[in-house]
C-alpha cells in the first residue's frame, strides 16, 4: 500500500478494513490557507518537513527552514518553547484525546502528558526494561487515534498496539505472518486507518 496525495490535499486510506479506498480531508481549511499564505510567491518557504494532526484542530508543522507552527495544549507549547531554547528538533509528535500529547526530540529524549494509560505503561515499561542507549527502547513511530487507540514501533522493528479496529488488527497480523515491516500507521475518526509497509 502506498500513500496517494492529490493537489487538493487528500489522503487515500483504508476504511474499516474494507477493500475500498475512501478520500479524507487531511487538514482543516484554516490550516491549509495559513500554510498557503506562507508561500508569498516562494514555494520553498512553505516546504513542510514534518506534520502531526490531532483532534480539535490541533496540529504541529515543522518547515524545512527550521521554523515550526503548532496549535495544541498550553503544556505542549511550554515543552516546545523549552526544546527550542535547547536547540532540539521534534522527531515525533502525536496528539492524544483529551489534550494529551507525546514528543520525541532529535536527541532521543521524550516528554508526554495525558497519554492513554496502556500506552504510557508500554513506553515506561519499555524504557525501564532496556539498558541505556538500547535501540529497542527508541521509538521510531507513534500513532494515537481519537478514541485512545494506539500503535508504537521501536527502532529494532518491534511494535505494540492497543484498541485498534478489528480490521486493522487482522491486517497487522497478516503482515506480521508475511514478515512485512510496518513503517507507519495512521488512526482516524470512525475507525478509519492506514498502514504503510
């Protein structure tokens, strides 16, 4: 499966495990217009290197020039301002329901608040059970859905997940049995999901 993106900023994704594809709007009109307004006749100015979208119009955008924009809880803003003071760049950012969030920086350090309990336990357990500097504890991909479902993949290829839709779980099991590596996962509203492998 591959991602398809059109000029109208749409993402093709699997819906509830069915074999049909459905188009979903990736960003709100407000965010789309804000990024396009940044162009100012210079397309390179709006080149986005990293994007994370969350519920309630939360977002994080990191531009190629090193600047970033976000809309999220005050606690996330405080963490991101502090990381900028320390010259850290965001590697992974995920929003969780109820104002929760997770950030991993380019030095491997992490911060989070309000994560689903199972995910918080998974991350804490993984970190405490591995020796310092062990790749098996380094998070390489994290997705948190609007209902608190989650998927985490570590640098050594191990992954864990909880409360994902039934069709997605079946697809993960099928990929695992074929020894396919899951690169990333997206979890959306109404049990929508996508797996890139």
